[in-house]
C-alpha cells in the first residue's frame, strides 16, 4: 500500500483501485482505520481519539491533495507524497 504521509507515528496510505467511497488508511501502532475523504468520518476501524484529532487536522488541510491522490490511485498511478502535519 503506497504511503502518502507519515507524522507523529501515524502512517497515511492509499491502495490502488480501492473500493468506494473515496478514503485513506491510517495506521498507528496496532490501530487501523479508514477515513472518508469528503466527510472525514471513520468508515471502518478504530484509532485513539488523539490520533483521530491529528489525522483530521491533517486531512482538512490536505483534502484537495487527498482527492487528487484518490483519482490517481483509481487508475493505477502511484499517489504523490503529502506534507506531514508539523
């Protein structure tokens, strides 16, 4: 799964040709979740509240880039890296 960003121990990634709705994957230690790009809601999995807050802050800042990466991944083009949260 191509990594899109990494910060504060979180790994954000997207699969090629993944199922709808448009989303990204978050990994933090043993925790996993899928976050809807448009609503920024968890659609699957569970992550700690602090990790969710950091993830949502980052995603809100980079939503346009996430949308673009989703489109790239749907046609088999590797997603581009997105700046981490600082």
